[in-house]
C-alpha cells in the first residue's frame, strides 16, 4: 500500500517554505528542516570542540557527530555504520576515494564513467591520468525518435564497454539534468556478469546518488555496489557529504588518505558497550523527518509516498512541455519525456527551431517577476551538456526546473503560467 503524502505536513517542517517563495531549484540544493537547524545551533552552542578526546564535552561532541554515521547508514541501506565516511562535499569525497584507490590502479586498467556531473568524472579522469588507466564513456542516448535530446542511460550501451581490463564502473543513479532513475541493481548485476565472463579480475562499482537520494531510497546492499555518495544538502539538511565504502573494499582497496579515512568507530575507537555508545546514535534529523512522512514509520514507505507525489508533479510539468503546441514552438525536453515513478521531477529543456530562445532569457523572465527560483546552465555536467545532439551553448545549457516532494501542484501551475506567457 502506498501512503498519500501529507504535503502540508511536510511543508510545515521547513521554515523557508513559509515565505511562499516557489523553490524549484532543488537539484541545486533543498531547503532544510527546522529540526536540522535546531540541531546545528545546539551543536555549535554546546558541543563545538575537537572530537575524540576523553573530556565530557568532547565525548558528547563525538557522539553527536557520529550519530550522523548511523543516519547515513540507514539512508544508504548499508550494513554497518563503519562503512560511512564524511566529507565536505560529494566532489571532495569522490576525489578522496579516487586518491584512496590509487595504489591499486595499474596502467591499462579501464574506468567506465558517465559524462554527467563532474564530481563523478573529474576524480576518475585525474586518477586515470596519474596511473595510465583508460577512460571509457557510457553516454546517454535518445529514447524518442522525435526528440534527439530525450536522453537516458541504457544498459545496452554500457555492456559492450566492459572488458577483461575493466576496473571501475562509476555512474549516476539519477542525472542532475535528465532526471531518470537508473536501475542500479540490474545494471550492476549485468556488468558483473559480463566482467566475469570476460575474465576481469576485479571490478568495483561506484554510484553517484547526489541527485537520486532526495527522491528515492538507496539500497547499497541489494544493489551490490562498492562505493556510493550523496550530499545531505540535497536531502533536507546542510552541506556535508556521506560516502559509502563497502567493508570489504576498506580492507582490500582503499588506503588511508593521510592519517585515516574516517569510518566512525575506526577513527575514534568507539567500542560497542563502551562509554557513551548507547546514546551515540541518538541525535539525527533527516531520517526522523523522512519517517514522519507516513504512519508506517518506514523509509521504504516514505520514499514510495514521495515517488507517488513527485510523479504527479512531473506529469503536470512534462504534460505541458511535451504538448503539441509547445513541441511546435520548439520546446524539447532534455531527458525522458514520459512521466513515471522512474522519472524524478528534475526537468530540463531547450527551445530550438524557427524561434529559438536562449535558456538565459527564459530564466530571466522568472527572475524579473520574482517569487519562483529556477535556473539554466551546464549544472557541472560538462560532458553531457557539451555533447548534446544538436549542440546547445555549453555555458548556457538547458533551463532546469527541479522539484521535490514538498512542492505542490499549485506551484507547478504557477511555473507553467509563466511559461505560457513566455512561449505565447
Ligand atoms: C549528480 C551530482 N553529483 C555530484 C554532485 C556534487 O555534489 P557536491 O556539491 O556535494 O560536491 C552534484 C551536485 O549538484 C550532483 O547533482
């Protein structure tokens, strides 16, 4: 049974939403719950000392910081909180991961990457350059013959890239531009089967969940992946990133960056049953917020309710953008055009044809009117925006409207109302 999301309740948890401003740039960063704000203020007011010492305030501080490891464990669906590493951003975390893997990379090893957010490309490209490894791109291809921009990642484009030399496969679970949900479990299974058949001795799979985690439930164990990353500032909290490193990979693949790689208990030698351990993982904000969204008190149920509500939002938006009048006007969705639960409400488009319109000029109308935040750009997906067929100005990129579960159908109607004036 899928619960109906109580959107008013969800909205009431976010102080920023009380202003009535329409936040439609959530793929850039979501709003923050009051409980998260309260925890930060309380932490900085009462327990802001260096972690890991034995004096009481440091013990409390360490406990509070690492309560987030348990929170991230639950969000990832990981087996153990010691598989969680924090970093300032996902960009930094993937770079750290690539550095940590460096000693085990040989000349000629192959990395298959998606050309999306540079956070999940740059570190692998730089690692390849340092070690003489080879980069192969798994590119998105069109899903509709009528729209060359209707791009999505397809497993059939990936599997021919797998060889006996494949060492790393790094892809996004959802692109921050295209919005479709990639079937991580099926893809990983297929990659591992082909790699095994071709005799690849060691393949590790890394998944960028930054644009996925606000919308759908991660499940690193069922997905059978080695590394996964997301950023809390897209998931209703401030900017800090969590990296999942499968326990086996901690031992076999990832060496220490400098003095440690910071899984919780290993870094601070916290022992189950030791001082403070019972209260260690008590202070969290994102998981309790997500659990509060349905009476089931269960993350899967919350994400199902989120998916159902988001599908209504994306249906309304795509319904407008792909209607015959808009197609005739030159609007082309960048990404899959059909709404479904496999499509998060991150919707990008360009205006081409006889009366093309610059993305910048579309967004300018919104900014001049005020009250709604959307944006245009490459969104750091340099390879993707730089290879759009037919090309669009790389800097300007598409217009992007990105919604989450706290957005409403009324807000979507407001956005469409402005589009109607622009494209009249
Ligand atoms: C898909 C994707 N990956 C990675 C990142 C980078 O995350 P961070 O800003 O935490 O480095 C982003 C940020 O927008 C993103 O959307």
